[in-house]
């Protein structure tokens, strides 16, 4: 098996596993609620942190150009 064929097979296997896991999460109500809760926490933590970091970077950059 060539390297590119092995990579393609691995990608197909991972994609299939991802689709199967998503199907289980979407069709099982407790898992769906857990996934929604985790997504809210992740967005609630990462988006403000990103905005704060970008604001700080913009502040530093604006001081350099002045």
C-alpha cells in the first residue's frame, strides 16, 4: 500500500467514525444536551478570551503607529 493510499484510507475511517459518533450524539437526548452544554461553555470561554487577546494586540499595535 502506498503512502497516499494509506492516508486516504485513514481519512475515510476517521470521517466514518466521526459521522457515526455525531449520529449517536444527535439521536440520544442526554448526549445531545451534554454536547450543547459543552459547546456553550467552550464558546463562552474561548470567544471572550480571543476578543480580549485581539484587543490587547490592537492596543499595542496602535501605540507603535502613533
